[in-house]
C-alpha cells in the first residue's frame, strides 16, 4: 500500500471479532488466564495491551521497520533507547538537538558514565574524526531542533555500519510520511508522537521503531522492565491522529512554504532557517532523502525588535511549548525548549536570544501572515 492508505489501514485494521472499524480501547490492567502458562497472548498491560499493540504495529508498518514500541512520552522513548548502552560507552550527538535530549544525557545518564560528544553531524568528516573505540552509536536529528540543520542519513548509516555502530534518528519533525530513516540505513527511529503523529495537542507519547529482531527483543525487555508505557486511551488517540497525518502534513507544509518566503523577504527578519528554501544549507540533501521539508521555521528577528513584545503581540499564533499540532505554535528556544543547554553552547550553534521557532499549523495562511506582520512591526 502507498503511505496514505497505510496510515489508515496499517497495523491492526479494526476489530475482527466484532467488525468495528476502529480498534477498541482495551482499558484493562490484567487478563484472565486459563491455567499455568495458558493465556490468549496477554498477561499484564505493562507487558502488552491490544490497543497499544495495534499502535506499535502501525508505526512499524509506516516506518518500514521490524517492530515498534510505544512509550508514555518522547523522552521516555529516548530514555529507553539510551538504556541500551553501558557505562563507559559514548554517543556522537547532533550539536543542536532538542534540549531535553541534551539534558537527559548531561544530567541523568552522566551519573551512569554514559558519555556523549556534540558534533556537527551535517559535516561527515567531523563525524568520522569523532569516532573512537568507546563510541557505540551516532544519534542524529535531521532536520535538527531548532536550527533545521540537515544530516545525510544514508552517509551517516554507512559510516556507522563500517564502524559497527548503531544509527539512531529522531524523525519527529519529518514523520514517516515525509522521511523514512530505516530505508536509508538507520537502525532505530524515535518520535515524540506528541507532535505531528498525534497532531491535535491532546496527548503526550513517544514511539520507537527498530530494524531487526535483536533490537526489538532488547527494547521490549527495557520497556517492560522500566514500565514507561503508553496507556490504552492515548494509544487509541494516537492511532486516530495518524489516520489523518497525510492530509495534515500536506497543509502544514503548504502553509510553511508560504510563510518561509514571507519571512525571508521581511526586512525586519535577519535570518530564516527552513530547508524548503533553496538558500538553506542542506536543501539538496533534504530534497534527496525526503519527499518534503516539513513545517517548522526558525527565524532571527533584527535587534530593533523586542522579542518578548513580538510574542505578546501574536493573536492567532499561540505562544507556548511543543509543536506539530493543527494550531500554529511559537516558542522561544533559548528560554524554553533549549534552556537546559548552557549559554555558551547555545551561542556557538546559533540558538541566540532573538531566535523564534514557529510550528506552522493548518489555519488559513493569509490569516497567519497577517498575525506575523502585525507582531513584527516596530513599536
């Protein structure tokens, strides 16, 4: 099936027992067993739940993976993946990843001697030069959050395989509708499903897809042992959200292309980060490895604009955390999503104080332009 059909009919399609077209919500913690070692495939809902299983099979299908796992948040998914590694191991990490990813490595996994190095993974030579005997994985976001840096997934995967490393890709911004890292050689794909996959700002969830049986078994053991599972109702909500992913992403991207052009031509905007612009570094790689550019735009306002006043003047666009919902959301990375990253590192990579990140929603694009125009005007 093509992706548009797979989003609706992939995984477990409906309920064979009753004919219901929607997978039921199995709101249960445990299951009746027929005797010692005799059950119908389920024992306890931390270990397995039919609604969560339907979601896990769905995300595996649409990411073209071996299997999927659903977690209580994107950070729970990331944490489970990082738990694959041992004390003394080291991870190469894209240098402007989501602040929560940096925070959990720097503040939590540091206590267990799991090390990491921030590297500009868009520069292949930098990655190769950073590989030492203790490196066990290359963890990339592409595009990165919030500067939309593009990394060549296929080349990174080839380097990783040559050095017997895992390739981990956070695919939250692109979704499997636009980009499929496993088909490009990645071993593990992570999603904050709170974002585009859910799509309506009404749930918090994380998903992981792996490309082989060994990783599947190891991560399921971690998922069951540590217990950071997604509940049945949110699993059902996420399945429902995924069904409309293609039509939402088409509209998100149409609006984003329009707004990126407007911002790029606005004299009060110093710089625009959006891979759909031909001037964006990495545009050609993005065009080659994905079928679209997504709907996240970051931009730097001129120093003559007070960024706090800019945020306060927005009326249609919501100023708040997160992204990927049907409504447009604006945030201030330096004090919100990336506040956990030290100031010096933020300045070095370009997360400056006048940087704003816009998650373009599916509203009327002219209304969004009018809101931005009004807010950007000099006081």
